[in-house]
């Protein structure tokens, strides 16, 4: 047993010793009372599977260390090759300090370039400081300092980290990268600028640079036209599909338009992005007011052709502005001509007025609502709160002009009908009801309330005194007062 232990101990010691295999010339010397061998020309050392080549060296046998110079090359089997100009190698600790023009290569994986590298063979860790660059088939990564783990191919980069790729450039204070799986791990806020100049900032997560897929947390992106932020990102650059979850905010810089939601899916190849789960948008107007709009799903369609740019809202559409509210099943916002189009039973309210039709369009000029178009079965109802009755306007189509945030006039075209209650100017008592039928009617408003009206082309009018009025007389066909559906701000702006 004792003999076996001695043999094992001797073999272990032999494995730790550095062996001189070849040198063209050998000279012996003493430095600081320590003997060494000065080796010149084609010098070769070995230690287990490690081979060290150099032009010249000082070999300290007692310390089991080497100081080497000129065209240094270290090989670890057939997988690792390191070259440098200077080397200090401790054979007992099996640690190498390489300096000047260091090139560290792991076969078919990555190459590391630096002027200062410490290589710890027992742990298979290569440390660099004072600037380094890692290059593989996909990326180039540079930083002030970092390490490369040969066991798992994981590199850590610190200070002034830059990643370059044909598709993007990244900047970070710290970052990790697996040169075998080609996955980048974000450990500090990382700025990514893609080839289209779009800019993204991610807090943490990972990006597979081969598959071009990302799983990221907490980030924000910005292009020339848009901004986006959210809690979690799942990005597929190959399929051009980008998903964001949690507190999603999309901003259109050109349109002063912000879309909010809890989920977003973007399809870049189609230039389509949709936001859902408590989705709503906010459009700031030149009046300093904000138009809010909510729906089950909001869709943004981008295009190089301005006429094709759209924002669509599907199902349960609600809008709120201080002086305007509305509902519809769906909506289309045409960015080129700033036109909002409401579909399927739309209803709008402004002050005491309710407007409805088969379809309603809203013209926005200079971020301010200027005109409202009501097409087919157009109906305007205005509540007179003094007598709790309703003035009514009906026609095939209508155009409502908005001035100072209030209805200024309404032009009714085709089968125009009007009911208007006349009040005593002093007592405000009802004097009767005017009923008018004509081809077209122009109604003018004052402070948002019906003021005067003019009928054109063979108008028929009659005045009905209060004692002759019946409930049927007080309503035009199709009358439907829907005040209970009028949205409040909290119905539209989702928390």
C-alpha cells in the first residue's frame, strides 16, 4: 500500500512538472540567487497535454516556471491554440500570463484578441483586461475586460461592451455570450441599434443570434416614427414577428398618437401591429385636449404610401373627449386625411346633442375636430333640459360643423325633418312645437344649442300648440335616446 501511494504521488508530481522537449541552444545562469536555463531557438515545453512553443525562454526548474519571448504558441490538445509575444507560466499552478498580440482560439467556436490575458488551465478560464475582442462566425464583441470559460463556452464582458453584427450593434456595461449556442444574455441595460437605425433598450433577457429569437424583459424601442415599451418581449427576427406583453405603450411621433394595452403582436413583413387586452389610445389635439379611444383590439397599419396608413379598432369601440363622446362596433382612422370613420350603429354625443347614423365620419384638421359626417339614417337629438323634451333633426345625410369645440351648424340633405320646441323667452314655458319637412335644412346652433333653422325646396311646416301635442307628435320615426350608453372617461381609459 505504501509503495502504491508513493507511485501515485510520483506520477502526480511528474504531471505537474514542466518538461523541456527541445531548444537549439542552452545556457545556464543565475538571477537573484536562483538558477535558470536560458533557451534559444525553437524552444518546446510540454506539461501533460499542453505544449508551449517560443523563440526563447528562461526556464526555472526549481520553481517549475517559464518566462518566454517571441512567437509564443500554446496548444491544448487539438482544441485550443494561444499565441502571444510574451509569456509567464507557473507550472505548479498551471497559470499562464500572456502579453502583447495575444490570440486565443478555441477550434470552431471563437477567437479572443487582447494584449493582456491570464489563462487558468485548471479552471479553463481565460481572463483579459485593458481591452479585448471576441470573434466568432456571427458576432464581434469588445469590452474593457472579461473572461472566457472554455468548459461551457460562456464569456462575460464588462465595461464599454460593444457587439457588432451585420443586422445590429449593441452597447452595454455588462453582457454575457455563449459562443457555442450563440446566445447573448443581457445582464445590465443594453442598447441595440439595428440596421434600420431603430433603437431598443432592454433591461434583461436573452437573444439567440443564430435563430434570431429573443426573450427579453423590461425594454423600450424607438424608430424614426415610433416608440414602444413593455415588460416582456418575445422577438423572432427571422419570421419578423414581435410580441410584447405587460404595460405595452406604442407611440406614433408623427401623429401625436399613443396606444396602450397589455399585449401587442407586430408583423413587420406586413407592417401590421395589434394591441389588445385593455387596449386604448390617446391622441393629443392642438386644443390641449386629448381624444381617448378604447376597443377590444387596436391595429396599426404602416406603409411607405401615406394613403395606406391606418389605425383600426375592432369591437366595443368607445371614445371620450371633454366635449365629445361616442360608441360604435368598429372604427377606422385614416392618417393621411385625418379621418375617423365609425361603423355599425355609431352614436356620438357633444354637449346636449346626440348624433347617430349607419356610418359616421369625423374630420380632424390641425389635431382639432372640424366636421362630422352622418351617412344614411342620420339623426340628431338635442335635449332641452328646461322642458325635458327633445329637439330632433332627421335626414338621409348630415354634415355638422364644429367651432370652438361645439356644434356650430348642421346641414341636412335628403328627406329632412325637424322638430323644434318653441319657448317663451322670459318664462321659458313651452309655447308649442314646430314641425318641418323639406328636401334640405340648415340648422344653426348657439353655444351648442339649437338657435335657428332654414328649410329649402318646398318646405312644409306647421306649428302645434301644447294642448294639441300627443306623445307621438314629439318623436320622429327612428328616435332613440341612448344617454345611458354615453361613455365616461373611466369607461375608455383603462387602468
